[in-house]
């Protein structure tokens, strides 16, 4: 039986709430699976599955991991030195040490005496640590509520430390498997070659991605986008038209102003389109102008106007400030104007001001931007 992410969290919490080490999945969302196709619950890797465009778990996997964690027989009285200070980077010990250090800095806890050393009168009780830190998870468990400050070092239940150590070994083993192309076995960089598909994430080297999908030739340019067509003709048969290395696409990107096709994009490129600075990416402007109406009308959707103003508008320094223009931020107003906010940290006292570029001037800048792009051969 499939469980939604929320239902899986509740099932796991019900299975372990009475145990020494309760487990939680409230930290898991669809973005979790962009980095890995599994979630650690204790020392067990539980795979996630993409079913009907939603990430889910199998109930039997959640039950197995919950019962395994509940049956570990952790004795809260059998404590050992957690070995946090001076721990190797990128381990559960270094993460916990960082949390405790941050908690001391951001709360009213006694300040550290020396590099990471708490005063002897600090008791280390859970209630002294801010809740935001005690709720943080490793392997779907919360380490901080289980830790005790002895006055010299942080103590943790011996069996629980062993669970986290095994979880790290499991994670390293799975990461090693994910660092090869799933088709040909070529050693890879998971971050470079990992891409999303309708059934989950796959790791394909450029050669295998090219064999699995084909380049998009622009045959849908000028056509009206419909969800029905996108479902009947999956974008996965094509390569992403923006990635510098061949990568399988997942979505049919379209202009939301004119509802015309632009082309197939992978998840990373599709998500970046809505972020600030998208037009600075190689191939981004060419992709946006695949909308024939945008090209003909010399316009682009409003979300990109702020970046165009950033690129082309000329602003004078503040009259009261002799420094060069410093930090700036641009955003589009509902009426189409663009507000440019500036801040000079060198000015004493710190100076902040804003300039509004009227919508008519913004339209002229957008037209100029597109004219220059087309004249360059796009």
C-alpha cells in the first residue's frame, strides 16, 4: 500500500512514539529526493517512489523500519562520550556539534569558553536548547534530546551512537552506487548527471542520456500548449534544450503569458526559470524567445523584467553618498514598474534608498533588450 509523505510520517511516529528513540519524517518533502532516492530511518535506507507524479513510501517499508528502530533495545542509562569536539567533517558528530554551537550563540545559554567548550555549570538539559535545534533530525531521529552534558563532554546512549554510525555506513554505500551511470556504469558525479523522470530520479552520463532521448528540433514552436498534449507526448523522449551537457528533459516548458510552447526542460532548468537572474544563464534568452508571440511583440513575461532593468538601466548614486552604487535588489510591481532598491554599507550611518522605473520605460528597456538579442543572431 502506498503512503503519502504525511501519512508515512504519522505511521512512523505512531510506531516509535513510545520508544527511547522516536522517529519522524516531517523533514521530508519532494525536494528531499532531488539529492537521493531514499530516506534513512535509523540505520535502514527506505526508498521513495514517484507514483502518479507524487512522492510516496510503501507502507511495508515504513512498518519494517519503524519496528526495527523500536526493537533496538537502546538503554538511555548506558552513556558514552559522543566524541563531538574535533570530529571529522560531514559526519553526524560534526553536525550535532555545529547545532550545539549555534544554539549557544543564538540563545541565552552560557557562552562558550574557548573553542566550543561550554562552562562547567552548564547542565546540557534538553529544555535549555531552543526547540528549533532539538527538532533537527539525523537518520529521521532527533539526537539533541538524547544527549547529556556531563560538565566535560557530551554523552549519548551507546546503542544510539552505534545506530547513527551504521546509518553513515549505509549512506556512504548507497552514495557510491549512485555515483555511477545507471545505464553503463561509468563513474559519475551524481550532482552533474542526476535528473528527474516520471518514475523518479536517474543517473545518466551524457552518452547514455543521448541514447535514451533525442535533441529537440523546435517542431512545436508557435503551437498552443495544452496539458492534454503534454500528457500524450512526454517531454522525456527529448533532451533538455538548455543544459550544456545532454540531460533528459521532464517538462514541456511554455510561455505563461501567451500559452505557446518553448521546449523541453529538465527539472533544474525548469525550476530556475522562475528565479532571479535566469536571463544570465547561457541559452536562457534564446529559450524564452522560442515563444513566437514574445519574439514578435518584443516582450517577455513580467517575472524577467526586473533582470532586464538590472542589465540595461543606468542609476545615479545617492546624492548624500560618495561611494559607488552598492548592494541592489530589483522587483516588479503590479503596474509593471520596477523598483530598484540600493543599500550602501560603507555609508555611516548605513544608507538605503529606492528608485522606481516607470512601466513605460521598462517596456522600452525590454524591447531594446530583445532587439539586441535578435540582432545578435538568437
